């Protein structure tokens, strides 16, 4: 792999990890505001961490 391609992939992975952290925080906030149940939060976090469709 070229250095540019490796760097691009590294940046994409970093952005994906940041997005996952944002979505997990959003699930926490939804539960705090009683917009989802604890069970829904659990399922939502599982889907986020697996990268599945929400």
C-alpha cells in the first residue's frame, strides 16, 4: 500500500471511531431525557458497536 492510501485509511478509521463515540453519547442522552428505555439503549449501543443498521 502506498503511504497516501495508508494515511487516508487511518483518517477514515479515526473519523469512524469518533462517530461511534458521538452516537454512544447520544444514546446516553436519550436515556437521560427518558426518550428511550434502558432496553432500547442497550440494543442501540450493541448496534452502534457492531456497526449494524440502526
